C-alpha cells in the first residue's frame, strides 16, 4: 500500500493482516481522491477517518495538505499500525489515533470536521445511523463531505439531513459521497 499523491507521494504504508480488516485498495483510494479533488481543497482541513484500519485514507488527506486527522479504530493492532505510520512519515503532530468505537466517538465529541471518511464492516447495519448522526449532530461542517465506503451491492441514498452527491462502484466496493442538506 502506498500514498498516491501529495508531499508523501510514493511512500509505503504499513499494514496488518487481521480478520475483518479490509484496506481500501490503491485503485479505489485513487478514485475517491480524484472525485474529491473536483469538490474540495485539502489545505487546512480537519479530517476524521472512522473505522480507520491502516489509516490510508486519512494519511492520504494529510499528504495532500489537510491540517489534522483523527483516526478512530477499535482494533488495537490496527490503531498501533496507524500510529507507526504517522511516526515513520513524520506526521505525528498531524494525526491523533483514538482507539474507540466509531459511533460513540461521533456522539461523544464536539469536534466539527471538514471531511469524514467512514469504512465500516460491509456486514454492519449502521450505515443509515452513521450518515444521520454525523450530519444531525453537527460533526460535519457546512460544506463538508462524508465519504462512505460500502458493499458494491448497496446503493447510497439521501436522508432527511444528508444529500447523496454521488455513488460509484468499483467491483465489490461502493463509495457514496454525502453533503449536508441546505435546510439542516
């Protein structure tokens, strides 16, 4: 796994082999950032990487100019791997690794983010709640985006608080990008 673009382009990321951990492939990650590049500027952004796994999405955002990223990951080995990646890449001050439940983090924090990545287990039944809570609780700033990775068999949809901007499929992986509805 490598960093695709930005100041750390080409640098390798550590990964772990752990049941339930499904790192986003370089191809899908590159596609995500190509979509985002037409919508946002990364400079100075506050980013949240939920179900962070190896931290590849948040680290990619940092490489492209994001100011800081919170990495939320329950798996202790994965959280340690993210910390190692941050140290080895000279990003220790730009990233905070939080070993905790993602939904509890959303409810328990007051932090607002410009960009949120969420890659929950495909078998999880929390997708609707995750989208709702991030926007309804004000965790995503006005103009901010949520990038939700899900099974390619699932189709994203707008909710009462979130507008689905696009859904793309890459084999058995789907990516849905949401923005806060204007009236919320």
